C-alpha cells in the first residue's frame, strides 16, 4: 500500500494493530504506532481501546494504563469500552486503588457501570479480603433496583466460591426481594452451600424452590447430587436422582455414575448395584466409566462372579475397555490365578497409550512366580526397573522366584538391590533373611537377623524355620532348635537373644572352617 503511494487510514492501522496484537506480535504493534506518528495519522478512541485491550491481555498493565493516559492527553475522551476494559484488567489483578480511581472518573462523567464490570469489582474486593467494601459496592446497585438475575447470581457465586457462605446468603436474601427471581440464584446458592459444607441447607434450599415458583433445572439437580456424593452422602443424593429422572432431566449416565461411585467408595456394593439396575430400567445406557467402577470395586472385594458379570455386560453393550478396566481385570484374574485371562488383559494394556501400571505389572509377576515362569517374570521386572517403576514388592517377588527354583546367586543379587531401595519393611527383611538361611549363608543371615532385632522388626515363622534348618545343617540338634522355637513364642525378647547366640556360635565355626 505504501509502495503504491496509498496512505493508510486510521481504520487500516486499527485493523493491523488488532491483528498483530492478537497474534502476540507486540513489537510489530509498536512499529505500527510509530508509523502512525510518522504519517501524521491520528489515533482515535478505538485505536487506544485496542492498545489497552492488547497490552492488558498480554499482562502488561503498565502499557495499558499508559495508553489510557495518552488518550486523555490527546484530548480524546475514553468511552465505556475504555473504562470497562481497564477496570476489568485492574479488578482481576486486585489493583483496588487504580480501579476505584476509574470508578470515580466514570461517576463524574455519569457513565453507566455494566453488570459484568460490577461483578468483576465485587470479586476484586472479595479476593482482596475487603468483604465490607464488597457488600457496599453490591448494595450500590441493589438499592438502585436495576440488577438482573445474572448479576445477583454472579455476586452470590463470587462469595460462595471463596467460602463466604454468610455473605452469599445475604445477597441471596436480597435477590428474593426482586420480582425477577430465577433458577440461577438458587443454583449458585446451592453451590455455595456445597463449598461451605452446609449440606442440609443445600437440600432445604433445593426443596424450597417450588414454593418460590422456581422450577429446578438439570444444573440444580446435578449440582446437589454432586455435592452430596462427594461428601459421602449418596443415601441423601438417591431421592434427588429419582426426582431428576421423573422430571425427564437425565440425558446420560453421569448422575447415576456419581451416585454409584459414592456407594462403591463406602463399600456399599449392593446399593451401588441397585442404582446400576435402576439406570438400566430407565433405559439409560451405562458408559465405560460406570463399568470400570463396578468391576474395580467388586474385584477389590474379592467378589469374582459379580466382577466378571459386569465385564460380560460391558462386552454385550459393545463398549471398548480402557486402562482402568484392564488394570481391574488383571487384579481380578490374579486373585483367582487365571494366568491366561490376565495375560490377555495385560497385552491390551501394553498396546494402550498409558501402558501397564506398577500394580498390574506386579500382579503379572506374581502369577508368573506361582508358575515358575522365569523368563516372562524377568521380562516385566526388567521393564519396570528400566522405567523406574520397580518397587519393593516387585523385587521381593523376583527374590522369591529365584529362591523357589534354587537359583541362589541371582536371588542374592536381588537381595542386594532391595537393600539399596532404603529402609526395608517386615516383608522384605523376612524374605532376605529366609533366603540367606536357605542358601546356607550364615554370615549374611545373622547380620540381617541382628538388623531386624535392632529395628524391632518381627521375625516370622517361615524365617525362624529356615534359621532352624540352618542350625541343623551346622550340627545343632533338633531338640535344641525346638527349645529355641518354644522360647521365642514364650518370651520373644529373650528368645530372639538365644537365637542370636546360637547363630553366632555357628558363624564362628563356619568362619573357622573356612580359615
């Protein structure tokens, strides 16, 4: 345009500034402003409004303020857009002083403050901890009598979201004096009661809607049901779910799902099932999340028959599984030692984007350990180690596998790796102790035994039997071992000390023999 000798107009520059700014090209914006000066193309109010908006959007509130002042210096009067844009920018940054100065200017010029700006400043005062000022600000518009339902709802929501339930109640009560009371005010007040953990009040308010001539909508029901289920009160949510269904407001399985999930979380599986079958009776199709909840909770409870029945129901519905389902299935099949089915689910997990989690991988290792399938177990073990997911339980199972098939050198290497994980649990200590005893490694066995006694870690019966066999191997009589076993049951503290002495004597003989 410039090459062809055509002078850009202010409108052209405004368009270019807006386009560049919206693409984050603020340097280009500065060049365009300078070019306007060079060409003596005077910016207008819209130019400055665009600049104020762009810099506020890119969090440069200083430049936004600067252009507001430049506009006034250029004898251009800021319009409603100018004030509203900058007021909103100040409000979300809790710049109370600056915002109040702008409001003062607007009042002097008798410019109307719209409901969005009013709500934004209410939130500003609330976030700044100035509750009294926020109420005074609200009352200014309430007393004027020109507030909409949306504006009342926004103010109630602002207080409710920040846990100021009493203030939210005040605004709600004031809103009732208006003739245009709508479902919006009720919905945000119910939400506020939920945040404030005033569950009974939330229910009472919902129940009072009809008296006020207000009909509950989908949001009213879902909000209350969500509040009650997340607070572990699915019994209270259940009748509202029924009312929602009767009102024809259930369009999907989500309301049923949250109630099922809440009952499942509390271990009330029969109630969870009742909600499921109620959903089916009403022709609402469960989704994969509903099935994953039921499969998982019944798997955890060891109720294999019910868990598998929901797997079958899901397949009948033609729903694809997901990682949650596959992990639950592996957990389920591991409990009933069904290696084949577990392998099928694990392969599907491996093909998924997320991949198997540590728990599922450990379940598979456990199944392979029971079948003495070393190669398959080691493959998963190595993958977990490589990914940094192997935990103490993973190592313990591999130790048990190598110990079971008497590959003691590999088992001892695993034992050394377990020690590097940090403080051992009772399970790992006993596994390591049992290994050293079975492998005929008295020195390591007694060192581990001493550590356990010092750390007050209980030595289990399996480990004591293995230690007893170790003593027998080194010539201690069965009678003496029997006395040690009886003593530790009668007096654990003294009994363990006697075991220590007996093992130490064996160790001295062993060291002497090796010398």
